C-alpha cells in the first residue's frame, strides 16, 4: 500500500511540474507581416505536452493540434498536417518570440491567460 501511495504522489508531482511550464497557457499572435511565413492567431500549450493552434498563412487560416516539448530554448512541435517544426524560443513573463532557425524569421506571441 505504501508503494502505491508513493507512486501516486510521484506521478502527481510530475504532472504538476509539467503544468508549471512557462509556456503552458494561451497565447495570442501579433499581426503577421508579409515577410513571415506564418503566424499563430492563437495557441494553447497544455501542461500535458499537447497544443491546439490557429495558424495563419497569407489569406488562409488552419486549425492545428499536436504535441510539443522543450529542450533548453528550443521547442519541437509536431502536428498535422505540417509534421515536425522546431523553433528557438525567447520568453519573458508575458511574451514568447518563436524564431525559425532556417530562415531567421520570427513571430511574437503575447500571453492571453
């Protein structure tokens, strides 16, 4: 019984740690300019490593969902229909700046909640 209680406590602590990620929450993308390949209208990063987003491309908007993980200042996002995407992330209390390492182009997200 003690082992079961200890395991449950450890699992709860791990879940709370994931939820405590600075990225967890909803973010609103700033208006895109023509030089950016796309922007997020909004994106919600859940503490369980999943996300849902509204991705804007020129004149179209697509719903995207998938998984995300962080390694240092790099976020790896996997979602359909785009597959895996990797960005460098700079974060402050209320903003995230995603930079595409290939093109050097970036987009800024503001914390919504």
